[in-house]
């Protein structure tokens, strides 16, 4: 398994992703904004851009990211 292309550590279990929030004026370069819920696994993956959001202090924080399964919407799917 490959690690996710980008990981972002967050402090809240509910996160928004638009794929371009860190690109100046990049809203047109991203994807539709989606809200993701981090489950008890401690992480969630965006289904559009594959960014992985890791809950700080959660079970996935500090883990080898290449060993974790994809979590497309926070529900384990």
C-alpha cells in the first residue's frame, strides 16, 4: 500500500475539504467542498483528492500511514 499523497493533522473530528484551500485563489483548481467526519479510527480520507485528515492525539496519529486502509467518508467505506 502507498501512503496518502498528503496528510493534514487536525484538532476537530469534523473537517471540510475543497482540495485547494492552501492554494491562493485556487478554488477553481480544487473540487466541491465536502464535510468529512473522523471516526474512532482517528482519520478520514477525502474521496476527491485523497488527502488524509488525522485527528491529533487519536489512534492514527503517529502511525505508519501506508499501513492504514482508505477511509473515504469516515464511515469505514
